[in-house]
C-alpha cells in the first residue's frame, strides 16, 4: 500500500519539473527566449525544455448540454493503481525529468503561482531524488 501511495505522489509531482519558457520576436525581428512572459500585448509562444511548443491559448472546452462531466475536468487526487500502464507512465515522466535536470537549460518550477528558476542545489537534489525513484520503480528494484 505504501508503494502505491508513493507511486501516486510521484505521478502528481513528476510533471512539475518541466521548464517553462517564452519565445517572441520583437519589432526589429530579434527572437527572444525568456522564463518570464514578454511585455503585455506581445505575441508569444510557450516553449518547454523538451522543444515542443504549446498553443498560446488552450482549446475551448466542448460544450456539454446536460452539464455533466464538470468534475472530470479537475485533477484526480485519488491514489493511482500500480498497474504496468501507470508504472510505464511514471517511468516515462521520470526519464523525461531526468533528461531535463541533466541538461543545461534553466529549470523553472511553479511555486504557489510564481515561476522560479531552480537553483543548482535544488536541481542536484531533485536529480538525485528522481534517479532514486527511477531505480526503485523502473529498474526492477
């Protein structure tokens, strides 16, 4: 039961390590990257350290005429079953996080609605924790 709770907690925490960056082009054509949003009114794209670009706005939710399914949009706080599928998702997330932490790009964490760059010590601590979790859950250990 304890391993199940730990696995559930890891699934919820693992995506937090992904860094957030912003990309925009100024009036002179210079492309900028920053961990802080550009000046208001500037067209920009959110970029993750994995190189993917997210859309500026989230897609509009589909209208549900019966008003059902509203609770399904909220993140689940229920424990996650220790199934091969869930373990594979956890391992994929941990591997991605480790690659991000081992890279040279800054890692940005969301702390209470504020985005802050992870310090070198925090980065080392998170990397050690992620490696230990990967060994425990993904290497047959």
